[in-house]
């Protein structure tokens, strides 16, 4: 089942997507009753009756959920190798990366829809995309094992963690991880595919063997398999729940795939910004087998409001 949140005639709705047999041209969306929030469907597991179908082309797709929290992991070794050289000039993969699936908390209020425009973050001159898949939690849990965690995954969606690489490179020198370099926008969509739909893609290691492709202005930049993740989504959920709660609607990103899943990886390998950073007018299209496609166009952003540098203080004591 494919579940979407959308805007139609000025109203926010949710419903079931039917792609039909003619591709996007025959796709329709059957809406749930007005006021039905997809997060409540996820939480209860109850799928309401639907009304008359709408052509998918007549609605604006919104992020499927407004997540309570967003954890973005980094599970592709190839991505770490390339982007680490680009962002902080260091070669290889840190030993600590192999210990556990590391993540950072992203901004849950920065989700954008499958076809929304994405403004350049204030002060950014090196904007990048990141091709990822995210699992969405369906049941609350704590201290889960990977085996138990499988029953806590409701479904999957495409996740594009837009990244201001120049801002990220500077601020990560502080040692706290990304800040404004990752704060502006994250594409979530085009819809939420329930976990059972992707079971046929599962390989012997429990990973989902889905083809991933990234294009900029119609030119393919990257191609990889989701099964190149070094941890399964069940292991990501289990780790996230260690000493903490995961809740319905929580989003867990896979981290960026390798082989051109973002520009920074290629910059790190080639030693130059080739292909160039994204500019207004560029359109990034990401496709994940079994899920769908998102396509966002970059637009000009705002001028940053000046903030002073740190003040040198005398370190007085009371």
C-alpha cells in the first residue's frame, strides 16, 4: 500500500495512492475522510474508508508525515570515504564508524514535499543533495532487538537530506556535527510504502535490494543499491531505541548511498567540484525502485541575517 499526504483545493488530506497500469498518467489518489492525519493511521494501524478517487496529477504531494523526530544515519562506507575527504580533508573511514550505526538528529520541521521548490540556504555557496531511503516507525518501542524492531517499521519513503557543504565543513570543525549545513530542507516522499510491499526485495542478509538513481537536470549523477548499507533498517531502529524511545512517525534515514549519491562524495574522490554545486534552476530527481521518484528544483534563498562573531570575554568569576 502507498499512503500519501497531499493538498487539494486548499485542504490538507491523506489517502491511498493507486499507480494503475499506465504509470503516472493513470495514477489516482483515494482520499481518507477530511481531518484524517496519516500519522494517526500509522499509530493505530487503522486504514479508514476512502472517497472518490482524484487524479494524482491534480494534487500537491506533501511530506507523508510530520515526524516527531528525524534521525539520519550514515551506513554506506563508500559515501563516508568520499564525503569525508570533501568536507574535512581526511582520507579513509574512521575506525569508530564500524562500531555502531552513527546518526545525528535532523530538523523535523524542515520536511518538504516530493515536488516542492528548495531555496538555497542563507549564505550557502555549495548546495548538495543526498540520495537516501528512510524507514518510518509504526509502533513505540524501547531497547528493541533487531528481530523485534522489524515489527516496529511501518514503511519506507525517499529521503533527500539537502546539505550546505561549505557551511557544514566549517561548523563541523567545532566537533559537534552538522548544524546550519543540514538545517534548511529535507525532501520526504513521494509517499509512504508499507513494509510488506518491499519484502520481495529483501536479500539473504535482510537488506532491501532496491536500485537507487540520482539525476541533476536529467543527467545521471549516481547509481547504487540500497543493499550496500552496512546495517539493516531493523538494526538502525534497534540502535535508535537503545536507552530511548522510538515513536510512531519517527523517521530514520539510511544515510547517503555511494557511487554518486551526493556531489560531495564525487568532489572528495576527484579533488574538485565536479559536477558543480547546485544552483537556482537546477532540478534534482531521485528514484528508488519499489518506492517512486521525487524531483525538486532549486530556487534563490534569502540573504543571511548578520550574527556577530564570538565575543572575547575576560572569564570573570563571581
